[in-house]
C-alpha cells in the first residue's frame, strides 16, 4: 500500500514538473490572410524562427496563413480582445484605428523607394507604429508591400478616364475609396478572401494590388490586364495585441521586437526578387502588362491633398513632413 502511494506521489510530481516545463514556453498565435507562397508569409515564418532561436525555445510564434483564423478585419478584432496575439495588416486597414495611417494611402506620396524607406525607418514611421495603441494594437515593424496598380478583366487602364463606370475593389479605406472616385471609377469594398469569386461573378470589374499579390492570389486567371500606374505604396504592418504585449516580460518583448525588425530586413531583401518573378510569371500566364503615363493620374488626385489640408490639418502636416523630407544618398 505504501509502495502504491509512493508511486502515485512520484507520478504526480513528474506530471506537475512536465506541466511547469510546458507552461514556461510562451506561445503567440499569428494569423494572416496571405497564401503560403507570398514573400510576406515567408517573412513571418522567419520572424517565428528568430523568436525561437533568440529565446532558446522559451518563446514561440505559431503562424496561421490563408485566413485560417479569419479575415483581415476579423483578425484585427481578435487582437483587440486579446484572443489572438499578432497579425499582418495593410496600413489602409489601420486607418480605422489609427487615423494618421491615412497618410500612407495618399496616392503618389513618396518620390521613390529610398524616400519611402527613409520615412518608414525614421521618426515619423516609428511614431505611426504606436498610433493604434489606444485601440489595443501596437505596430512592430513595416513590410514592403510594393506599389499598387490596377488589374482588370475586360480592358487595360491607360488613363483615369478608362476607369469610368468600372467597379474597382478597394480595401476598407476611406482614402482608397476617395482615390478611385477621383480617378473616375466606382470603388467597391470586398474582402480579400472573397475577391477571386467577386471577380469571376462580375461583382467587380477589377482591383488594385502589387505583382506578388496578383500572382499568388491567382486573380490573374480572371483578370488579364495589369496596368502598372503605381498609384500607392502602402506598407504592410506587423501588429501585436497590446493585451498580449503588456503581458510579456521585458526580455520577451525584446526577443519579439528584435525578431520583427530582423524579419523586416529579410522581407525587404526577398521582395524585389518576388516582384520580378511575379511579373515574369504573369506575362507567361498571358496577362497583358502596360505602363500608363502617371501624369494624368497624379493630376486627378491633387484635390485630395488640398482637401486634407482643409479637413485634417494635423494629418496634412504629417504628409508635408513626409513629402518635404530630404532623401539621404547612401552611395
């Protein structure tokens, strides 16, 4: 009888010890809506790898792609209540929670890639990452999401007038909606996960996005015209729930922030190659790619800047700071 009790006690202690070891591993779930071949997904896998390496296995990030845990908007809401740890969103989606993020949706905001990178990595970019904390959303880093251009089903877009009467899918962004209206199109919000079907069924006549997203989403199977006017350069943002972040130790916060920064550096390196490969693959798939003159598009949206100056002077000041910021020659 005593031996039986002894065995029970030892078994209990071993079980408790094993549970304590499991409890010592901090696991954060990261959900997003992109496919597994997208370069931003690769960056998130790299982030998870670096977190585990830095923490010697004491902290893990589990990545769930393809809207397994919900749409982009739903994932943000899960972060707000602390049911999900992290997600990747477009800066356009963050407009509802951090109004200053609208600046990134302004068409033709940056002079070139060097200008964009300098802003995102500088004081303005760092400040904007924290703009959503009042809504329980903290930005960790930016990912390169390239430049967005129009892709359509029935005809190419050579000038803004070609968008007249066309239903163009936009993200849930007031700025994107306003932009498409200024170009002459009819903006139609559609979830990214539902866009393929919406294009097939004629709910929308086209959409706008970067080359890797057009290719990995397979929207090119429906849309055979890609008009690269590069109207916006919206960054993607890795965000963490502040309810999760505030529960981390200082060491865990450091691991996660460092891994995020390193994943951004990694993603920037692979993005350029992904864009080139995607454009080549789109051409091989029979997509007609054209490069319209941007001047007509730029003229159509100048009023947006004047409107910002009148209705949102603080945001307009941020825009001015971005546009006036000199680009440092790194050569």
